C-alpha cells in the first residue's frame, strides 16, 4: 500500500494536465500530493512499535530484557554480573548476584503479567540458561513455554551471546570506536 502511494505521489504532477505552472491554478494536484504525503506518514507511523503494535507475549518478554537492538537490562549489568546456571521461574530463581536477581524477578513478573493479560498464554513459565561457550563468551538462552487455548504446548527459544569485552556505545556514551582498531603502521 505505501508503495502505491509513493508512486501516486510522484505521478500526481504528471496526471494534472493543466498547462499553468502557478500554484493557484493547480489546486487539485497540490491537495492530492499533500493528502498522499499525509497518508504515507500515518501509515509509516502505524507500522512502528509506538502505534500500540504488540508482538507475541514470549517475544515481548525477551525483547524487554535483552532487546535485539540496544542494551537492555542484561547487557547494562555486564558480563561479570551474569552467573552461569539454569534458572526456572517456577522455582523462584535466585543467584548470588543482586543485579542478576533483579533481571530474574523481572523475567518472572513479565511472564506472570502476560499470563494474566493474554488468554492464549496459559501456564507460562520461563527458563534462563547461561553457559560458558568460550573463555570470554557466555551463551544466554531464553526459553518460554506455555499452553495454547487448545491445550497444545508452545515454546519460544531465543539465544544471545555476551562477550566479556563487549562495548555498547549507549553504556559508555561513545559513537566513535576508532580507538578499538590498531593504528596504521608507519613505514
């Protein structure tokens, strides 16, 4: 639909066969162009997350804690505050790290909130698994399980990796990472 509007917006001046170049003589073309532009802006805005578009509960829960883009609470606390282990929300998970406990409680609370709001998200529980993949690399696997309204078991699994030396520009207020690259060699 937006593609058709874009073509229409570009073609409007050519559809108006009025030989005059003055604006007051080309009201139909100008008004049509403005309307098409406004419709394109509205439709573009409606496709963003700000227009009350909500994903599936499991996707929203993980996206809130460890988003695809940006930092989120897990990346903000850093590599050292993510202890290894398996944490099941049915068992009221706890760890030695206070910051990580906050994430675990948020994970548990988000699942409970969505279970109350969404009738298709029944008996939901989450499992957070943190494993050491390499000496400085942790694998963080989010697993959410629930029953659909017809009683079928549903699963959502999302895996992220967190490196010990990760630099997130939001965390440090940086946008220029040229300091990370080695300087050019002088000959």
